[in-house]
């Protein structure tokens, strides 16, 4: 944000689209869930595309330093270490 002085909101994202199924499978892997994911195909599947426009940050040279997977791993690790279950 050192290079941005606009008044509009700025989306922070990688610019890479991830489906809900891909995210669910990734979360399953990160947390070590060994069960099956069950999809209720009788329900609507929501908005077809959910890609956030992060072009404003890209224009000033910002790019994410960590992958989605690594961010999820770090966040889950922090959660396990800091939240009483």
C-alpha cells in the first residue's frame, strides 16, 4: 500500500481462480481429513465464477509471496497453536 493512494477499495488476491471443489480438496489435504467430501448436486452451485479483480495491486507491482496452499498450511498451524479446542 506504500505505492497506492487511491480512494477505492483494493482487492488482495493472486488473480488465479480456484473452484470450491479445488479449495475443499486442498483444505481436506491441509487439515488431514481422511473422510469423503459429499456434494449435494440437487442444490444450485452458486455463482459460476468467483475470481476477484486484483489488477490495481498488480499495476503497482504487488504479487503474493506465498501460495494459497502455503497460506492455508500456515493459518491452520497458527490456529492449532493458538486456539484452545
